[in-house]
């Protein structure tokens, strides 16, 4: 195996992913400071899962639309995740979005994220 790497300046996508993930992880850490170990560990995993899902689809995890969140929730349901897990993941994402100082999320979007119904 070679120790050579493709020059990063020729990979603009890699630097964009790094920036998006770095912003996400900083905000996630701010959210987790408010919770005990077990809750923080669960929220960390939930938010990491959402972030990976978003990045795999070339979406910014800090700027998901309601439709994209519904798509993520539908995937969890197809994979037979429990409603408690789905609700916790949506709650973790809502808490993350509430921490964003640079974005004012519409009240309705945050309320929809908090809903328990099967149509979200």
C-alpha cells in the first residue's frame, strides 16, 4: 500500500463534509452536556445515526427539512425500530435544532418533530 493520498485541494466534497460534520459534532456536544451518562450516550448514538444518514444522502444534518425527517423516520419503521427509539431520536434531533443559534426554526416544524403519530 502506498503512503500517497489524493490532494485534498482537489477534493472539495471532502472538506465540505468535514465542515458539516464538525459543526454537527460541536452542537451535539453542547446538547449532551445537559444530561446524565446514560441519556447522553443514547442521544449521542441517536444523533450520530441521523448525521450518518444525512451525510450518506448528501444532506446537511443541521438543515433537514420536515420531509427528510419523515423519510428518516420511515426508514426506522421499515427496519422495525421501536416507537420509543424513534421518539427518542426525534427528541434528540429537536433538542439539537433548538441549540442552533444561527437558525430560527419555525415553531410548527419543531412541534411536528415532537409528535408521536405514525404519519410523521
